[in-house]
């Protein structure tokens, strides 16, 4: 059945891909962004575009709430944004919010799934996402707010510099590998990384349009099928870049003490390893790409776009 979907974050990595896939499947798509994002995006042909701030209540009331939408995707949710959707779009049958598996860490079981604890804040999990998700689920419990929370893992694929071994997305890391420069790295070789390819993640969210109200109130992890070790991730990048960099591994605690500027490192050191059976069962989702393939797609894109 054709749906009518409003996407907040339409020019983003996920929003634009969901839009392209949803239009191709015959759904009507409206898109909102402030018009400032210049990042690489998917083709938005067929999308009815609106420029404005999703937190501007006047814009929501006078323009967006009049649209005949029956589903909303917010790729960059916030407390105010969730409350606004709840207030201004009482008619919608589905509200999809993008959260993160960063809510679950540190993982107590491998692989983890949606039953893993996530509500308590700790030194490394994503407090903002936790607050959003709690609010959305409270509104579901209180008011049947038809929310489904997607929790992607680290996003990879064309259009964005992939994660580096310091926990950032710094192209200089991959340039150093390309130039076969020696590198001193925090020893995270055995850490598990489970990336989600951007097109696969978008496919999962597009499939959700066919799932109706059976996914309301659910948290769904979306990702590739399997985690890989960071040493294999690095080896894949080095092979692609024909790198002969000499790597010196340093105890990760010592490294971080000496380099606190690598603020993404504590998170990188958390295992990411998830079972995606719930997405398979509820959405009919099957990821097309592995983590290594997603990394290769990202590096190919870096080359094509002149970054590498
Ligand atoms: N990166 C990862 O590895 C990762 C992993 C797990 C989960 N996530 C989650 O995935 C989501 C990121 O999605 P993405 O990659 O598609 O983001 P993105 O590429 O950064 O795009 C964000 C989009 O939102 C729009 N936007 C931002 N603020 C807005 C506002 N106030 N009003 C209207 N539009 C606004 C931006 O356009 P304008 O700036 O032009 O408005 C842009 O279209 C986030 O929720 C993130 O936490 C990311």
C-alpha cells in the first residue's frame, strides 16, 4: 500500500537514501531540511521539498501539519522534536526515530539484541539518545504514540569518510595509510565492530512502511549481519589502499592518557556485536552488504570524490 511519508533530515545520509528507496517503491515523500547541509546525498527526484527548521513550531503548525502524511521519519530526533511530532501530527500511523546502538554499551552479552539493558546512563553510552528513546516510549505507553525506534550501528558506505582507528572519521588517517606512513595506534585489534551500510539501513527503514502498526512501541537494531575485528577492518583498508604502513600498537589506556584529544576512542573500544533477527522478523530485512564491503564502498567513494 502506498504511504505518505514526511522525512525530517531529507538531505542527510539516511534521510535521502530512505527517500530515494521510498519514491522507487511508489510512496509519496515530503522532505524537510534547513537547506544548509552540503554533504553527499542520494537523488531526491520525486520528493516534495520544504525548507525550514523542524523545531520551528510556526512552520510545523502552518505548513507541515497540513500535509496529508501518515508516516514520519525523523533521522535527527530530539526531545523538543519528539514532543512536536506528538503534538502536531496526531493522525500519523507510524513515527520512525533514528537512535543508535550507542545506547546499549558497554555490552554485557555478545551478540546483544534489543533486550539488552540501555536505560541507565554510564560513562560511555549515548545519553541524548537514551533520553529521546525513553520519552518516545513513554508517549507510546501513555498515548499510543506510534513510534518505532531504529538503532543503527556505525554507519558506513559511500558518501562519508569511514571510521578510523582513533574512533573518528578523519581522512588524514586513510591518507597516511595510502602513503604507507608508519602509524602508532591504540591496541584495539580484538575489538568487534559491526557497521551498518547506509543503503541497507535505509532499506530497513523503507521496509518499515509496509509493517503497519505491528512495529509500534518497538526498538529495532539495524546493521550488517556480523561484526568483524578492528584488525581485520584495518587489514581491509590497507589492502584497498595498497598500504605497507608499519603499525606500532600501544596499550589503549596508555595511548588515551597521552592523547585525550581522541575523544572517540573510549567508544571505539566498546564491542559492537548485535543480533539483527528482530529486524529480519518484523521488517523482512536482509542486509546486502558486509562490514568489509561497506568499508570498501566508503573508501572507493573517498577516492572518487578526490579525498584520497
Ligand atoms: N554516524 C553514525 O555512525 C551513526 C550511527 C548510529 C546512529 N546514527 C544516527 O543517525 C542519524 C544521522 O542521520 P544522517 O547520517 O542521515 O544525518 P546527516 O547526514 O547529518 O543529516 C542530517 C539531516 O538533518 C537535517 N537537519 C538537521 N537539523 C535540522 C533541523 N533542525 N531542521 C530540519 N532539518 C534538520 C540536515 O539538513 P540541514 O542541516 O540542511 O537542515 C540533514 O538533512 C543521527 O540520529 C545519528 O545519531 C549515526
